[in-house]
């Protein structure tokens, strides 16, 4: 049964163990049995990846728990074949058995039930990836003046349906079951619904659709629901009175608002990215309250980066200092208005009104020596990005930049090989300490164990190919005192946030990667 595990887990066995076993179940199901066989519930799958061989994937959402070798033995033997003798288990294994039953990952069996073939152990050749964001087109139906991908000027063709299905098959072959679709504007791809069908055929979950909202209509939602898909929607919105101007399309604001209302009426989770510039920065309160009234669950605000088309719009640029000053001035109104929606306010503050957590996004690490062993990019640990040409990149921001040329395309090289041995894999494994050592200005900086030289994509920018480079905006954030100002804000609103969220949890000052 376990030939795939023989070299990896020496304790795997094809035969049942001899001798009686008594297992006492909790609650009303208490009973004594001479033999104790367990089976994983439907949808739970035994999986492994290079470097992470002991995994159990969940049915929905597609999460994965990882175990050490000792406790995984219990998980692996929940196949209906093995008599799990509790008195022979270690204390850690007993706790794991109890946990799996209480969480209803598995159930007691009569010894005749077996795992479905799809639930049996399978090990993938490359590194683990939980999810993928895929630009299924580089084209767009808007003319955004700040587009870093320069999608309005994109002259490439969409991938053929055959190539798109090749990509989907490779994702499935490497255990990647969560997919988000973006662009450009994903709905302009002529094969959009065929791509959905291919995802469904592979049992993949469509997590999020990123859109400008213009093509979001009843027909689209009907087609999604016909396929059993109910993704979250992330629709761009750049402020009342300024959205049309930034998107280069008359009526874009009206279309986005219409899409928000339609999605809310149909029960979809909706969020937005809000691009800040000189003309909308003073309307934070008005816009955030407006978006909250439309039913959004999260609003993410960022300064428009001087890349792509926006680098020629210098008269509209907003500095980090201007943005953060305006955010701190707005903050009392946010709490006065009852925290209308969860927000990320640039790299200064992120506030989750439901959990009562308020943190500083620019602080990516815990600030202790152990932080140097954390991954240099927290996102790339378990996700990846596929460009419109099929390239595998750490994130969308690197697409079309100088460093883009270093990465492989799934149409030229199999994803399993890319995840096992490639420039992309090497970048995934870079540690924060590598960035500090690489950059002389970081080595003695008192913030180094909190920022880790910042964002890797921002460090590269459009022209730099050095993945370990310093993110200068991050340096500016810490060295100019914004981190301390953010901490002061957290302390000031700590009790108010916690009380409103009904949480006794401490406010988090950072996110340890």
C-alpha cells in the first residue's frame, strides 16, 4: 500500500497489527472495541512535497496541515487497514489521534471501509505551494494612467486554450488547488469560461477574481454558480470623483459601484484596492465610509508607484510622508465612525475590526535573532504568480521588470522542475538574514530584524536584478520615524479596538514570517 513512502517512512506497513486494542471515544460515542480502525473523512488527502513530506490537505478551503514524522504515522494509518493500538502510541501520537477525531478529520471505522484512491498518499516532486495568482491575460478594457503592467498598451496575445489547460494540468500535478484569476482584466480572455471548466474538472477552488468591475454582471455570476464556484471579488476603486480620471474610462466609477451592489446582493465577499494620489488623499473618511456602506469587507490603500505608465505622471505623485501624515490625521475619524470596515492603510497600519488586531505592515518580522531564519518574502513561502506568458514569478509586481527575464515559463519547462530546481525556487528559499548580510547599510541598523531590508519586489524595482537589494521606501519608513508613530497609534486605540471587536487578544505589533 505504501510503496511511495517506503524510503521515507520506515514504519509504513501493508499488514494489520496483531493483538487487541481498546480505544475510548469522547462523548456519546464511547465504546470499547477489540480492534480500532479509523478512516479519514471524505476530502482529506495524504500529501507530501519536497522538503515537506508529511502533509494532510483539507477539503474546503484547500488548506494543508504539516506534521513531523512521529505524529504523521497516526494520520497516515487512518486508512481503514491499520489497527491503531493506542497503548502502543507515544503521548504525542495519542494527542494527535484525539485531535483528529475531535476536529472530525477522521472517524472510527468497522474495518471494511477504505480511503478513496484520491485520498491515498501522493508525493509531489517540487516544493509546496498553497495557491497561485494567475494573470490569464495582459489585456484590459480600461486605460488606467497608473497601470504598472502597462496593460492598456499590452500588445501580446492571450494564451491559447490548449496552453491554458497545460498550465492548469501542471498546477494540479503539483498539488496546487487554490487559484485566483487576474489580468489585465480577466474577463476579456475569450477562453474565460473554458478555463473555469478546466479548473473545475481538476477539483480546484477558484478563490478570488480580480477585476475593474465593468464586466461583472448577472450572467457572469450565473455561470460561476452553475459551476459551483463562489469566489471572493476584489474590484479596484480609487475614490468618489476621481475613479474615472485614474481609470481613463468615463463611467468607470458608476460601473464599479454597480458591481459592488450586485455582488453584495448575490452574497459574494467583496474587497478593494484603493490607489492614493494627490487628488484623493484628503477624502479618506468619505471614501472609506462609502465603501463600507456598500458592504465591502476590506479596503487596501497604497500609494501609486512611479512605475509603468504612472512614472510619467509626476505632478500627481504622493510621497510616503504625505500619505502617512494624512492617514494619522484620519485615524480618529475611523474610530469615531465605529471602524466601518477592515483596512490596510499603506505600510503604516492594518486594522482588522473583526479580530481586534492592529499591526504595522512594514514590520514583517518579530525583531529577534531568530527572525534572520525567516523567509525573505512572507508571500512566496506558499504562493506564486503566473504571468500572461506563463512565467512563474514570486509576485505580479516583478512581471515586465528586468528581473523577469531570470524566471522560467511553464510553457517551456514543467512546473514540477521549476519548483524542484530553478532560479524561482532559489528565490523562494532566500532568508531574511541573507538580505541583511548582503546590504552593508542593513548590518548595523537597529530596525534590521523587523524590516529585513523590506519587500523583494520593491528592492528590485523596474531595472535592478539583485533580488537581495534594499527596499528604499522601507528604509525611509523606519528611519524617518513612521514606525514609532504607528506604534503610538496602536497604543492609543488598543482598548477601543479590542472592545469593539469583543476580543481579549493582545494587539499585534508585527507579523512574524
